[in-house]
């Protein structure tokens, strides 16, 4: 294991560090998160700080697939900074076997990539993988997970469609001694969730709101902490969209954004003409762009006959595209400022076309490496690495988690962040 780790360090150092470090340094990866914000969606306390923030550890997850494979083979669970690691050193190493990977849908390119990245990492480490997509149908996902257990899966990595609906199948996994890794979406209401691999989701919401304010001219830059831009006085009309209420992440995204926007709403700089300011009012079932388009159409008809929308908080690129479609149909030649998330190719093209203003880049190659590493560490009798053991309470237990860092992407930095890192090929944006 030491030899593999040393080889990985050398490969990362010589092959990628200079280029990616330059990218991170020059772009600054503008962490427009206020110091001292909490990652708990129901709290405004101090945000836990990640340890081990040296550049090498930040870059591990952005390396080629072979690097991820080497990492998981070494027994490490993470591709970025460190907090706690431990190994028992007593159990036999599991070098093969079946691992089930359950993704919610193939309707989003993001989930297709996630599934393939996890599969590649596990296969490179010598495991057989049963990768399934449930097409946003809960009974299908449950049936697929049950089938994985029947086939003898030794671990499950699950991106849940509805994090409240897996209690029975997770109990079956626990009864069979099969560990469960929640992937990006927290599974709630069950004690049988062993670990959680995700991004700092409260920060995602903060970044979405920050980019919205920069695009509208309320903030002068992503580093602003108060209204200091050319349109700081307002009033500016905005509307709020949220994700699906059955996805725990939707609450983190929305509450992170509201922590930034609410003071400006209270002061009158921002006006939500519809009055729809709660997550229940703003929610988009299954993150469906068509649902978002219909709601945006209704908002325009009901509230903007004699006014214009200046900005729309959108939590996901697919929702953003639905919003843009509604605005286009309503005759908007110039789009308001619209946020997003996931850096989907279609939305990056939209950013380049001057439609969507921003997206949030979450390097799912890193996330895949973390989740695969967690499963392999558990099967090797080791304790996966975590950097958050307080935030993600699923209603039954606090699930030990590893949080990765998200980044704001606009037309000004898309090339450095997305293309130069190899996440999107320039040709795909042509």
C-alpha cells in the first residue's frame, strides 16, 4: 500500500500539479462563502473547517482514473483533505467481489457520469460492479437494490431518489452485513447508513446566491460580504426555486442561499414579487426542468405583466434550462441573472451564449473516488476517512461524512475550471 501511495504522489506531483495549481491559484476558486457560516441548514453558527488543506491533497481527486484506482487500492477513502483515519489491521483484505451502485436516473448527464466514474474506480480496484439506474422511480430503485443483495453484493453505494423510502431494503442490507454508502444525497430515517460522500451543500447554496448577486450587480465581486455593487440600492425583482423536497440536499442548498439573500429581501434591495419565499413554495419535484418551466410561466403571468424579473435563484442546471425556456417564450430577449448547479454541458453552453449566468462545479470524479474508497476501506476492515461528523443528521443518527469543495463557474472562468481540469472537453462546447 505504501508503494502505491508513493507512486500516486509522484504521478500527481509531476503530471498535474503545475497546471491545476495554476488554475486554482489564478481563478482563486472564489470561495465566496462568508467565514463563519454553518453547514447545518438549520443553524447559523460556525462552519466546521476542513483540515489537511495542502494543495496536493486538494488535487488528488482531479487526477486520471488510474490515480483514483491507485488511491482506492491503497485503502484510502478520500481524494482530498484529511481529518480522521483509522485502520483495524486485523481483518482480511477483500480484493474482489460484487459492489452494487444505485443511481437515480439517466435523464441527467451528471448521474450517468457519476455512475460510470464510481464503476471505473471499483473495477480498477478489482471489484465487480452492478451499476443500475432507476429512472426516478422509487419502487424500481428498491427492487434493484434487493436484486443486488440477492446477487451477493458486499457493499452498496446509493444515490437515493427519495432518501426517506429505503428503510426496509437498508435493513435487509444490515441483516446481511452489507455496508451502505450514501452518495451525494443523504438517506434519512435509517440507522443503516454507514457513511456519506458529498459536497459542502450549504456552501453550494451560499455560492449560488452570491453569484446571483454578482450577476445582478448587487455585489461587486464574489468576495463581497455586503451590497457594494453598482445596483446595491435595488430594488431588484427575484424569484426563488428549490429542489425536490424528498432530497435532503435541497434544504441545504436553499437554506444556504437564503442565508445570503434574506437580509437583502428584508432591506428591500431584493423583492420577491410572487411572495413565494419558502422552500415548500419554491420546490421542484424530482428536480424536473419541465416542472420548473411551468412554475416560471405561472409566476410571469401572475406577477410580471408590468414588471421584469431581474434574477432567478435556481439550484440545478436542468431547472435553470426550464426557467430559461419559460422566459424565452415570454419574450425575454435578454435573460435575467440565473444561477445553477452541476456544470452540465448544455448549461455551460448556455452560459457561453449569455443565457444562464452561473453554475456550481462539483467535481464528481472526486466524489466517485471518495465513495469507492469508502466502500473498499470498509471491506478491507478499515475506517473510511471523514471530515464532518456533526452536520448530517438523518433523523436516526449523525452519518459520518466526507465533504468536498464546490466552485462557482461563470463565463469568466469556465475554461480554467472545467476545460483545463479535463472535466469538459473544449470540443463539447463548440
